[in-house]
C-alpha cells in the first residue's frame, strides 16, 4: 500500500483551509483524514487542522484492528469533535461559525472503514473505473435528489458551496459510515471540492491511470485543478492498494 497527498491554496484564495493527516494506532493500522475548513478570518484553518489532529491523536491511542469497531469509533469520535469545534467557535468570537468537512478512512489487511461529513468526497477505483463512495451533504445534492434541479444544473448552481452538514454544527450530526472489502479495489481517492468542482471525474480517472504511482497522480490532479482556474483550495489524498490486500 502506498499513500500520497498534495495540497494547493489554488489561484484565488489567500489561505489554505484544507488539512490532511495520516496516523497509525497501537496496532499499526492507518487512519487517513482529509478536511476542508470553512469560516471567515482564520476560522476554517483552525477547524480543519484541529479536527484532523484531535481525531488522529485519539486514533493513535486505540488498538482497533477491524472495520466493525472502527466504524463505531468513527461515529462516536466525529460526533464528539463536532461538539468540540462548535464550542470552540462559541468561546472565541473570531472563530464563531467555523466548521469543516471530514473524510476519514481506517485501513485494515482485507478491508477499510469510511466516515464522511460534508461535501468533500471519497472515490474508489475498481477495474480502472472511478466511483463516488460518499454522498455530498449539500443543498444542491438535496435539490438533485428531490428532482428540483438536474445534475447538469447542479454543476453551476449559485448555492453549490452550501453544505447541509459539517463538523462544528450546533446540533448533532449524522456521520455517514461504511466498511468495504479491498478485494479488486485498486485505489481510494479522498479530495476536497476544490478538485471535483474544477476537474471532471473522467479526467481524474485518466490522470490516475496515466501516472506511475500515487505521488505523480496527486500532483497531476492538483495541477489540473489549478490549470482550470483553481478557484478554491485543492487537496487530494490517494491510497494505492497495489491491486492486492494491504499486508
């Protein structure tokens, strides 16, 4: 298994509110986390970095060794972090209203567990086909699901960036969790919307397939998003299973 990530502030933003962390627990199992912060001043930076590091530090203290326990732990820990980020925002006026998306993947020898909140995404690559594993927690996605707008309209909708759930909300959040066999899965892609708003899934697929490994692929994806305008921070994390289960 190989893991690589790249992050860019993009062409427009002054700061990078995305954050990535990779952690190992006491059993040497990996938890990879990607977060896209939101909020004025430096609030987004604080929310994403704090969320990743606090969850990662808790993971390092565990002895979790299977996906069933990992999914339960992820739900509990992300919900606790939601409360902590909200309270931190309440305590510091310039951080009021801060929040962050989170994509987390705990990886074991035969399978992996996923936790998702917000509109960042996780994709799987199976037999050279990219498939979205998560469902966006966004206003636009709700409008698509109810049939009020089409997917084509959603791509350029003026309220595209409004999320319906994030870490840092005053009310409890629903954390989407699932577990999946590695099997034939070639790789996992975690990314902020700074990638998917700029680069099509078809092009992302080709960039991964045409690369020698995850490091080159992540560089190519970030470069492509910047080439097309880079209107947001861009962060990608690619986990390459090498066509076989993680030893």
